[in-house]
């Protein structure tokens, strides 16, 4: 399962609705995410970035379903998701990248110049 950070921003209608009828949207969002197959860990609102952040776990395909559901509500102007990895996972990726690069035969500068001239 992937760790995911979702950032969503209300549109004008979303803010209008939140002010006109303040309610606990976290409970509704958790239910929607659960129905999509995702498990929410935390919800935050950033008053400086004017957006909501949700940290969750699940599959990327489940995330797509949740994003479609959220965006179809008409309350959001944007949503973007970021996959997160731990420091240990990043370190393992760096080591793996080192092994991959050591086996990669990159073109030298002369080959690059020739390819550009051929275009």
C-alpha cells in the first residue's frame, strides 16, 4: 500500500457552502475515502495555502476513484496527489539508483551533439 498526500482546494462554491452551513466534512471525506478503498490517517487545513491536506494509505487506482468522486462534488477547484516514501525507502532507492547508473552506458558529449545535428 502506498502512502499518499492529497492536496485539495475549494472553489468559490465550496467556500460559500462551508461558510453557509459549517459541518464536519472530515467524517464525510473519511467515509468516501474508505468506500474508495483508502484509509485516511490525518486531515489538515492550511489557512496560508487555502487548501486541505489528507494523509492516507491505499492503492493509486483507488486514489483515482476518490479524486473523481471529490472533484465531481463541484466544491473543489483542484486536487493533486503525491506519493510519499519514508527516509529508509528513499535511502534504498538511492542505493538502487547507484547500481542502475553504474550499469548504464550513457552517451558521451560527442554522441549527443551528433544526435542533435541529425534532428
